């Protein structure tokens, strides 16, 4: 009983801490990483049935939607494997308990994830680990079709850890081919790379010296060459995406510190150890967004969040910046820091117009409602739905509004129906619809997120059983169209019910 009372008091205190939050932007990236490696988030068991895994994924997405999440970053390639139908790489061990074994009965996790995200009005970004080949050689038996066995000459080995060698040209082509297969076969909204480039530990030393001799070209400094290997791979992936499906967003989540000299930190230097160079990606516009993993507290003695955030804001230019948060740590019961840490970081983010949103690691901090975190998002920070930020360089042509809109008052609820719009001048159909509801005698204010009732899939043509509202007088209903990058229609139909 005492534990229950303490937990209730803890949750109440957490809500009090975030009570002052009042800023609700209409456009904000509200993302979450759904990690499949080591069954961190999904599936909870690699040995459970296909039916249970599918059900679990749907429940996960329901909980994310309820908390206000509008973008899911779903891990589909953990260690040169696949959680989708691939002609290049074997099915993931983390899905079926045997690398190379397809689900039985068969289902395609990526396709299910796309369908379920879009049904809920959320984007789906396919998350790839670009270089990691074997996380630990002792974890399980590697398939004979795995790249480490088919192309052992492409592999760098660090103890039990194996990775693709970034300096080999065929490796770059291979990664591009992996991405191309996914964007050709799946309706993903984004491609996402994580922070694993050259290894964290041990730092690469002479493991790639022969590769440097063979492919170093005119580079004198091997560290510059290593950064070039990563940067050129990123540029090639971006080029492939833009040549085939230019609306697909490309983002990377680098380690939160690039070099300590930039933000006055004193932590791990990713520029010289991982050979991670996000400033070049931003300058060369080879990514659409970056999600730095700023996984430390405000006031941290080595890596202060309040120093790193404004530095990233200052260098983002005209790309998008979404901050990566370690929500699973800061909302865990065992966390001994400030219970308001996550709320404080989210409030700080909204002080900067160039900080376009957040991504949380990992999904279980929300789906398991750690310390009431999902409730905090739902009832405060993400109280109203949000559209994702616009990327005008991807597409700036507006979709048409729905052609008709009907609202019928039933006994205790409302029934909404609409007719999809014609194709826009660029050929885009509506990918989502935004339903607005407000108590007003005037025209609907489409700029106020408080009026957004929900965002639904572009295949929908009706909403049924919308409950009655406590509004007095007129109730105003409206609907708009969103295209595949969430440009929103104008001159949208409005219906006023007395």
C-alpha cells in the first residue's frame, strides 16, 4: 500500500512540475524510436507467434498515438539483417529466433508498421543501422546468407563486434542498394540512420589500414578519409532517395557531442572517434533532418543539455532539427535525478523556433508509461495533435481540399463523411485528413491546434460516433487534406451545427 501511495504522489508531483507548459505548436515532430534489436521495444519475444507479434505491434502504435506521437522511427535493420522482405539480407534473429527464418505464418513487419502508422495518422520512418554486421558473435548462429559470410572481405572485426568496412566502395554501394530496395517496395515516409558509424569502443586503430592503402586516394590523414567515407555514403543515399522518391525524408541521429570545443562540453568526441561529421551533412544538404542524441541532463557537468541544445540550434541552417531524448532513463523508477528532467527539456526545446521537435528513446518509456510519462505527454505537452514540420525543399505544392463534407447530428454523437479531393497538380492524393472541431460562430481557425480533433488516414471517408461536446451554441466542424509531406490544403469545407 505504501508503494502505491508513493507512486501516486510521484505522478502527481510530475504533473505539477509540467503544469506551466502552455505552448502548443501546430507543427512539431513528435517521434519515438521503436527498437527491435535485442527485443528492446518490439517484439517482446522473438519466440512468440506471428499473431501475437502483430497484435503487440498494433497495441504499441495505439499507445503511441494516444500519447500524441506523430512519427514512428521503426528499426528494420539491426545488424545487416531485415525485418522486411529483403533480397539482400536474412530475416532478423530478433524476429523469429533464427537468423534467416521468415515468420510462420508469414507477415512483413515493415508493411504492418507502415499500414498501422498511417491508419493512425502517423509517419513511419524506416530505421537502419548502416554498418553494424554482428553485434556480438556469441549471440546466435549467423545465417550462411549473411553478408559477414558472403563477403568476409568487407568486414572489420573488433573482438566480438563485426562491422562493414566504410572505406570499401562496394560497401557504400551495398548500403545504397539496401535503402533503394526499401524505398522501391514500401511506402515509407522517411529513411533514418542511427549513430553507429566507426565503433565506439575500442576505437578503430589499424584495422582498416589495408583499406586505406587500397582506397585512400589522395588523402594523407586517415581520420579525414574515414570521415569522407561516412559523408560520401550519406551523400549517395540521399542522392538515391531524391532520384527515386524525393518526398521521402532522410535523417540521421548522431551522438549529441561532435567536438567539445563547440558547446563547452567535456565528453566523448564523436568527430574523432566515430568519425561522425554532421556539420558537413547540414552544409551539403545531404540530410533533411538530424536528431542529435542529447542524452544528458540540464546542468550535467560534462555534457550540459542547456549548452548542447542552443549549439545544435545555431548550426542547423535550413535543415530540420529534432532532439533525441533518453526518456527511458529519465523516467525510470531508478533514476535519481530531477523527476521533472524530461519536462524541463521539452519546455526548453520550445524556447527555440529551430528546434522542430523531439524523438524519444525508447518506445517503452511511453508504452509502459514510465513514471506517468505517457500521461504527461497526452495531458500536457502533446495535449493537442500536431502536424509534422514542413520541408519546403521536398514539396511545396498544396493538395486540394476534400470535395464535400457532411456532418449529421445523431442522438448522442456526430457522424462525419467526406469525399476525397481530386489529385493535386503534382499528382498527389490526400495521404491524411485533419478533422477540426471548435465552438465558434465564426470561421474555423485552422492555425489553432486546439481545434484539431484528429488526423486520419487518407483512405478514410468518414468518422462515426464522435461524442457530443459541451459547447453551447454553434459547433464548427472542418476538414483539410494533407499530402505525403503534410502540406495542408486551403479553402477547406466547414459545417456549422446549431
